[in-house]
């Protein structure tokens, strides 16, 4: 997403509370296993910008490219045979077409075939873009699952790609019950009804049960856009807040007991706005467009 538009500076202005040990507030530290998982998906999300330049890391197999041309929604569908997963990775904003998607913040009704998001409204630009890419993404995922029955589905992305991942997961969840979402620097994607649906569908009302892992980094400003005053809320009230230096013990679980408690406590309460340095790096992996390629 681009930083030059004034609306990008819309942000919650809140104080960041000090760490407290109760899980109902902020819990410092996550397990090494969860950290490794967040780190792995962050590397995929930050390197998908290279497109065809780089082979998939970790020995993954590329099942196909996502190439939607009207709104320039790009990404890849990968196959992870070790984890037995189809992995959908959406690219974030990298073109003027993407930028036009970003700034169309009019809320739009979000329709799902299984009616698992009743009354939801989502970011209009994201919804139009996702609708244009949906059948292509679905076909690639179904291609993997038909050849490898029993594989789970993971959907991930950074920035705009995080919102694409959120919408894709919400629409696909009735089709693929074994589905997990990881987003990095995801903008606000929908309204309070959307948050409620996400938390219901992905058990995301608690970080102990969630299948929706929303990560923010330091004072990344993009998760503060669009504004709460425009009718938006973050896609879950809980998040994983990655601080520097990178490590499991420096990643915080931020658990909200009210709609905006997370924003006051964690990254969204640190007054970040727009595209800042924190948005361009996640879990130590910088946004990578031109290489070098990860191993």
C-alpha cells in the first residue's frame, strides 16, 4: 500500500499500555513452535513480491501463480508436502491498480455462499479485487487438494495481501474446514459484523484456540487504516505483536476484552500511520521485490 494518500494517516491515537502478565491483557512470549510458524509464513509473505524471480523457499512446490489483471491481484499457490498443506500467498500493493483498490474504502456487503458472514460489510476495494481473483484462486487450491486428498489449506499475505487472505479465508472456510490464516500488517478489512464472523469461523476470540493469526510489527501504521470513524474494526480483536529484536520471547499475545482494547495495548496503539519502516519488515524479513532469493 502507498503512503502518499492523506487518508492513510487516519489512525487511532491511543496510549500503549505496559506489559501485564495476565492473558486477558498482554502476554509476553510465545512458544518456539508458534514463533517458527509465524516466522516461516512471514518469509513467504514478504518474498512473494519477487514473483517468478525466485523459486519457493523451504523446498516447497509451486502449484501455480495468481494473476488477476483487472485489479492486479498477484500471488502464488504452493504445496508443502512436509506439512501436507496447500499454501496460498497473496502479494501486497505493488502497482497503481493496487493503489486504487486500497483507497476505495466504501464499505460493501460481503456475500458468502454458506452465509457464514451474515450482515458483514467489508472494504469495497478489497472486495471487488477479491471477487475478481476468487475463481482463479479456488481452482488452484482445488487442483492441489484433488491430487493430494487430506491436505490442509493455509492462506497468508502481507498488507493488501493480508486483506486478500482474510476475505479468501472467510469465503473458503465452509469448503475447507482445515484452513488457517496468517496475516502480516493487514489493514482493517471490515466492520464489527465481519470481526464477529471471523472470530466465530476461526475460533479467533481467544489466541488459545485461534486459526486466524494476525501479526503486527512495532508501530506499523497500515493496520490503523481505514479508520474506526469510517466504520472499520481490525479483523480480530486479538493479535500477535512482534517487537524488535525478533524472537519468541519478544512476541506478545494481545488479547482484547473490548472492541478497541488491543489497539490501545499493542501495535495499533503506538501512533503509527501510513507506510513506515515497521510495515516493510516482518519477523526480520524485509519486503523483497528484486532479490536476493531466500534459500
